[in-house]
């Protein structure tokens, strides 16, 4: 069920799991089939705190490009999931 639930957590791995449990279309966004994919997601996970508080935080151009591509895909799929939900709610009225 999709609802206005907003977990009080910044743990991106946990939030990812909760979102993927709601719709299978979200699962392939963050593949872990290569070292780059695993490292890039870990960099994103760590960025929430480290990028704000540590001058030592870095991200490679390759990781940043991959993360940017993934976030754009995430936006597109979330929009589709939401539109599908709105359409099904409208049809049931």
C-alpha cells in the first residue's frame, strides 16, 4: 500500500529497501553487479553526513556521472509509480 508515510530516518539503505518493497520497478535502479555500482551507492549513502561535515569527502567523476544517471531514472520511475497510483485511485471513484 502506498500512503503518506514518511520514515524518520536518514539511513538510505533502509529507505531504499522500504521503497523497493512498495514497487518492483524501483529495484533495478541501484544494481550491485559491479564494483563501481556498489562503491557509488556507498558513496551516496555516506554523502548524507560526510559531504556536509568533512572536507575530506570526495566523489570521482565516474561515480558522480553514474549516480546522476541513477537519480534521473529514480525520478522517472517514481513519477510513473505515482501516476499509476493516481490513475487507479481516479478509476475507483
